[in-house]
C-alpha cells in the first residue's frame, strides 16, 4: 500500500504549525510553568474562527467543514508537537457523539463559543467498559441523570458535558449543562499540567437525550477507536518535539571540548527514539485512514497505534530529560511537561497493556 498526504493536508499541517509558532509555542509553555494552567480564550477562539480547527470534525452544513478523520489527526499531531494546553481533544471527541443526531450544539462547538467534553467512566469503570452506576430516567420535560463520573478531561473549562448514562432499556448519551442544578465539578490534581482532569458528580440533573439506547453502544465503540487514534496522533507530535529538543540540546551542550551529540551513547538514545516515533507515526496514519474508510481492521490498528505512540512518547520524553542532565530535572525547564503528558496520555482511553490485550483478543491470539 502506498500512502501520501494530499497537497491540502500538507497545507493544513503547515498552517497549523506556523500559527502555533506565532501564537503559542515556548511562550505558552513558560506561562504554564510560572502561572499554572489557564485556558487562553483568545487563542481558542482564533483556532476556531481563523483556522476552523474545531469545525474540522463537524459535518458540512452544521457549522463545520466536513473534513475527514485524517485532517483531525494532522491537527492533533501539530497540537501535540506544540504542547498546546487546551480542550481541543475533549471537544472533538464530544463532536463525534453529537454528530450522530445532527445536534444543533455542533454549530456552537464549531465556532468555539462553547466547549464540550465527554464523561464516560463510572467509578471503577473504564472508557471501554464504563460501568452501570450512572442512571437516567425520563420525566415530563426530558430526562434526569444521577451518577459519579471519573477521569473527565477538561471539565474545568467545559460549558457542557456529554454523559453516558443507563436508561431502563439500555445505555444512552445525554447533554448536561455545566450550570444545571445538581452538577458538581471536582477538578483533581493532574500529572499532565496541560490537561486538567477530575470527577463529575450529578444529582438528579436535567439532561437532554442526544443518542438513544439503540445506537449508544455502537457510538461508544467508535468513540473509543477514534479517541485512541486521536491520542496517538497527539503523542506522536509530542514525542517528535521531545526528540527535537534533545537533538538541539545535544548540539549546543559541550563536554570535554565537543558537543555531547557526538558521543555514541547520546546518538543511540536519539536514534532509538526516532525509530519508535516513526513506527508510531506510520501506524497512526494508517489507523486514521482506516477510520476514514470504515476498514474492518480499524479497531485493531487503533489499539496498535495507541500502544506504539504511548511507548514512543515515553521513550522520547524520558531520554529528553536524561540528555539534558541536571537541568532536565528542574521545574523551570519544559522537559518535564513532555514527560508528564507522555505518562498521563498513555493512561487515557486505555493503557498500552490494555491495548495489547485488546489486540490479542481481536486477533484471537
């Protein structure tokens, strides 16, 4: 199989990279290190209104451009490379649920005026097997939802939550407003400084049905596949940035009268990371294509991409700290941001071990 990006896709990549270099980049990382996480609303709005990134995943006619999943993966790789701190991943995952019903919420998602995230796992559950503790029931004016969702990403900036809850006839997806009575947002300390996570507690909260029980489980499976590949793309970008930082420092830092990059041990560390990154990139690109095409092996390759990207990012980010030596361990240096994100993203939507087990199950190994 021969694979290459179209001219339009390459233009998209270049536009996003150039824009982030001007508006985000090292300045945003420095603010994160000194002041902590705070969403840059001006940048968020610019991503939507100048580049149309939030609307890439939204169908044409509902405020979006109707682009494919490959375009979303390209954007996420560039956001990962930049170390962007914002709710883009959470919002596009929510859009995949909302597009099932042509929800009018998609227009506000696409123009950046509202931020969405998904709340899937109950306490003790996972993203693929969420549990049954969150319950919903019908009332005269809609539905009510009660439950406790864990590991909800970007919940501190979200205007609306897309919640998986169980009706008597089966699981369904509901939209819940952040300021609805009975909603409690509990932001927890996150290993990844660029992606806040926490718990969402719902007590008899008014909710709007967006995906009924007939389609909810199919949508959950598709969301897990897409989220795995989306995270893989973001991690490939982050791993590449960590490697670039390593190479730059190894050419600049001298020891015994020569750059440390001339030492064979450093060369091996960078070469090993490069091999892992390129392997993950190929798998991720194929998985994105498979999702666009509805290929029968998309679940397998989604898991392959996620575990490969997790391993590559962990290696590149860990090596980056080692290559920087003492300075790499300091709070003031951005190397730990990549390391933190590598560890946290590895656990989101399934650990590498979970995905390896899933690959074995799907292939009946």
